[in-house]
């Protein structure tokens, strides 16, 4: 049996009672008074839980080590981060996700942080860290050369850009979908892009040995992934004017289980420009033959803002629907990522489009 990767999330802790995390393998610790403890009973900032959910959306088959260092105000001492990385080294984790950082450490503390990151990478641990959300303001450890930093520049014309020397991955947009069984959650910030990249790395690395060579191979993969002809297969860039009008004259079906205000607005817009038709009743729960008859003459199948419960309870149906649509070379656009990033990359490798508005 293949060994599961262990990803440490140094953040604000995790709510193990969250229904989305049911059956997930999580070791839950918190750092307090220079000790690592279990069974934290205080109030939790939800940031860490949401980071873990984004990570698991992209890489469901991993083990999680959650270390709470952030307090309720999302702050912590840099010593807590350093000691937590030390703990991760001792526990021999594979990857560390740091959706946090420090902008004003003293020179001594910065050296201590860099030294522990150096030691971790020398032991074969990959560190991903979120850069500051304000452009031009550097955060550490994201800007250390041996750490994979994740950021969003203001002026980027490319959807995804990779810089080798300082190992920075740039996305033009940082709106990320957080899976949840009860409500729709969209978060903005590099701290949410970071676990998305960690999840993609977990899927990419698979059973390869984690080392400098495989990390550079991952960076090469991201460079290829970031090319316009590839990124355009799996993401719908809502800020791009050409992308916005690319569906104007295509025959479209619109699929949503709940025509709430959000769906009514999206559907109404496309009804006006391309005569889009609703199709939920004609498609959901139908046989492959019946679905193929419905979709036989369309160019675009738009999967609207599905309810969280529907997505969770109908994964097999949605996977089959996507396969049928790709088989007919029908362009798929989704509001939320019905299939995760790596799955969409694989599904569109031989052609086709599964474009998600949110990551």
C-alpha cells in the first residue's frame, strides 16, 4: 500500500467537528507555553480549518498534522513558527503549509527562521508559504530562496506565473472556493492560494521521492500549466474581456439545482446574449442515453452555483456528466470547481475544457 503524504498545516488550528472533515486523518496539536499540547478547548479562528479544507479539496488522500500557533487575532510569536517547524522536522513530515508569515522580524529572528527552514529542506521537507497580500510588502518565510512562495501581484497579465530563482508562484487572482457542506464560502488571499498549490503538489508528486529534482520538476510542471493554452482549459478568467464575451454566440445549457438570485443573475445574462436554456430537470437523474440526447446540439454546458449539499451528495453523477460532456467535445464552465485542479488538468490533457470561475 502506498504511504500517504503527511502535510503539516501551521496555522490557527482545526475544527475536527466540521462535517467536511469527517473520516479525515488529522493529528491536532496547539503550541502554548513552549509546549505542544492536545485537546485545545478555547475559541478557534476558522482560518486554519478553511486552509485544511482547501488542501483536502485538491488532495483528499493525505494525512494532516495541524499545529495551532495563531491566536484568535491571527497573530503569533515568530518563535512559535520556528519551534513548530522544528517539531515537523522531528516528526518527519513531508510538506509544510504556512499560510502566514512575518513582515518585521528582527535580523536575529529572521536568521533563526531561515536556519530552521534550511534544516527542514535539507531533511527533505518541502515548505510552501503565503506572501503578504499587499503588493510590494515582503513576508517571510515566503521570500526565502528554499521556500515556495505564493503571491498575487497587482499588475500580472498572466493567470499563473512561476519564478524559479526565488521560487515564487504568482496567480493573477486569489479568489478560492472553500468546500463546505452547509454554506458557500469564497475567500480572497494568498493564504488560501497556498494550500491550493500544496494540494496540486501532492497530486503531482504521487509516489516520487521528494527532493530538489522533483521540486524543480514541479516548477517545470507549473510553468507548462501556466501557459495560456493550458490554463485556459481549466480556469475561466472573469477579469478578461475576451473571456467574458467568449460564450456570447454559443448554444448553451444552464444546469443548477437551485435557481437562487445568484443563478438567476448568471442565467439571465446568458439568456440575453446566447439564448441559454435551463436543463436541470432534463439531465439530473437521467440515463446516459437521455442525457446525450439533451446535450447533442449544444456548444457550452454551464454548471451554475450548485448547492454544497448537491455537490457532496452527487459526486458520482457529476463525474459521469463531465465524462459525457467531454466525450461530446462540449465546453464545460462551472462556477465552483466540481473537479479539483489536478483532475481538470488530467481530464483536459487530450483536449476539451472544464473551466472553473473559482479555484
